[in-house]
C-alpha cells in the first residue's frame, strides 16, 4: 500500500492528516480503527515525506498560477480599431451616397 492509498483509506474513514511544524497531525470524525492507527504509526516517515512532497508541489503550482494571472496579458487594445473605423466610414458613405 502506497502512502497515497493509505491517505485515501484515512479519508474514507473520516480521518484528515496534515503536516504542522514538520509533524503529522490527525483529526478524525470518530475514533479511528486501531489497525489503521498502527499502520499510520509504522509508516510515519513515509507519510511525512509524502505530505511534504504534496505541500511542495502545491506551493509550486500555486506560485505558477499566481505568476500566470499576475503577468500582463499583452498590449492593450488599440486606441482605435481599424476594422471598426473602416466599417463606420463605409456605412456612413453608403447612407450618404443613397440619400443624394
């Protein structure tokens, strides 16, 4: 069983695990099964390393997202739109040619 499998089993049992000051913390909706607690104690080092890795990946991803959305999206819109201006001129000319 991988640390990920073990954490999924904990989640299914209503147990939440997280790292706080380098230590694994546990919160449960109900008293956890004794065999699951023993497995967590036995594999504490693996679980700690896995949670540290997840935190590092989450932090790197969060930083990448912050950088992506903070970056300018490119040059701003032009002060005038050549296509829109051309269509207006054409529409204006069309209306005035047919009136005269």
